[in-house]
């Protein structure tokens, strides 16, 4: 099953609500992810541009897009970024294909 990196920035209102009443957001998103056929591989709160970082396995891009749309439409997030991940083996295969594709850079 494909893996995705999901990074979420909470709105100021959401952060205030979490401070007032701390919650395990991994548990809040687990059921919707599972209903879409996926599973959480890891969930972390994070510093910087994103407040939460999640690795999910999802059956396909459509299911992953549905998750992003549902989370984004909820209003608690001011931003969400979803990045498809590939395995090291897939990366090596892509490198081998790139070497034979015939692309020539501009000079």
C-alpha cells in the first residue's frame, strides 16, 4: 500500500482548544483513515511550519485526497501538505529509468 507524509498546520483557534483541552489527535483521525482503507504508521507533533506530522498508508491517491479534503474542510487546519513517498527500491528503479530515458538538459 502506498505511503504518504501528511503535514498539518493548526489554526490559532485549534491550538487554543488543544491547549485548553489536550487531545490525542492521532486517535481523532485514526477512524476516518481506517474507513478510507488506510492506517497510521506514525503520528508526531512537530515544531516549525507544521504542528503535526503523520505517515499514513492509504490504498490510492483518491483515498488520500479524500482524507486531505475532509481534514482541510473541518476548519481546524490552516494548512495541509500531502507528499507521496516511495521506497528506497522504487527510488533506485526510478534512478535506473532516468539514466535511460534520453533527457538532455538545456545548454
